[in-house]
C-alpha cells in the first residue's frame, strides 16, 4: 500500500491530505455522527444511534458527538475562544475520517444546534473529508435542510456524498431504536455505504 500526500488549495487555504492509492486495501477509518438534536433523545437521537449501529455492522468505527455532555459555547460569548469543550470537540472531529450530519428540520432549515456545531469547525478539522447528510422532518420529505447543510459543508472544504436522506413524519417510521420503514431503511444504508466508499477513495 502506498500513501501519498497531496497538497491543494481551497478558497485560499492550503490543505494537506493523505491519500491511499491502493483501492484494494481497507483504510482504518472512524466516522463521527454530528447531531442537530440535543443529546440522544427525540427522533433525531434514535436515528443517530441507529446510524452508529448500522455503520459499525459494516465494519467501520462510529460514534456520536455527545452535545449534551460536551456543551459548546455560543460563538462570540465570553471565554469561547479558549473553550476546552471546543478543543475537545475539534480533536474528535480532527481524528475522524468522515462525518454524518443528522438534523431535525426547524423552520425550513437545520437546527441552531447543528449550525453551532458546524460553526466551530473549519478546514483544519474537516477539509478534504467526506460527509453524508440526513434530515428529520415532522412533515413531508423535502431537501431544504439537506441543501443548507451541503452549502455549509462546501464552505468548510468538505465533500458531501450525492446520496442523502430526508426522513419524514416525526416518529411514524421509527421504532424505539431504528427505522421501521423498509424503503427508508434501504435508503439510509445506501447513504452509509456511499460515505464508506468515499472515505476509502479519499483515504486518510
Ligand atoms: C422549532 C421547530 C420548528 C420545526 N420546523 C419544522 C419544519 O420546518 N418542517 C418540518 O417538517 N418539521 C418541523 N418541525 C418538526 C421537527 O422537525 C420534527 O418533529 C423532528 O422529528 C424533531 O426531531 P426531534 O424529535 O429530534 O426533536 C419543527 C419542530 C420544531 C421544534
């Protein structure tokens, strides 16, 4: 296996990334789920935990960033620039190879919890890394929050997979720990497979 380091520029920023150029070799990868729900309660938490279980069952390390345990300060609030929570969060992100963003849709966009978590990141942590996108809706499926997260990831220098999923109807398609709708379940697996494929292609 040969690892090559490529240098490229994104919006005036220098990015250094290692690429595994042997497609046949599985890369040691870790995926971090960043949830726009608070903690693991609620429908977003149920699906976030299902994503962790499904990703692990595909042989890939996966965890959720616990935003209820490590509380991030509002950007600009007193002491925020030296926050230990922010440092801890950024190190978790920096050591991850790919990300799944899952947000409840609030007033047609991602939750403020999700946006705050994205605002504490930059190209140093996520530049050149792949993202998969999931939205949770009380109403019918739409791509509004997905599009908005895709837009922000582009500003962070990340790569979003083309596959994405909007899960409609609040809890109506969920059990206590997973999706029960067969079509949605297959689509979620497709999104996760696509992310794993992207991590393998982009390398570490
Ligand atoms: C403030 C607020 C705004 C919401 N706006 C929308 C919306 O624009 N579209 C929608 O489909 N659902 C909307 N909902 C419903 C939530 O997206 C939906 O119930 C979601 O599953 C909640 O996730 P949770 O159980 O993890 O909190 C809204 C809910 C709240 C609390």
